[in-house]
């Protein structure tokens, strides 16, 4: 399986930035990723913290 370009902490930081009001399009452009990937991460990891993410993986 392919290794992710983004670490767990980077994914959580992106989700938190979006929750604080930065638009998805701006985040995706800044980090060079697609909006679909962001929405998948938000659906999967939204509302959890770093310790829960480690347990999930």
C-alpha cells in the first residue's frame, strides 16, 4: 500500500484550520492537494484528536 504524503499531525492541522474558518479551496491550493482528499479526511478524522488517531491506525 502507498505511504501517505501527509503525516497524522498535518492532517489534523488542516482539519482544524478549516474549522477555524479557512476555506477548503484555499487550504487545498496552499498544500497542493485535491478537495476530494480533504473531504475524505474530514469525514474519517473529523472530531478526533491525535491520540484517537493513533489508535485508529
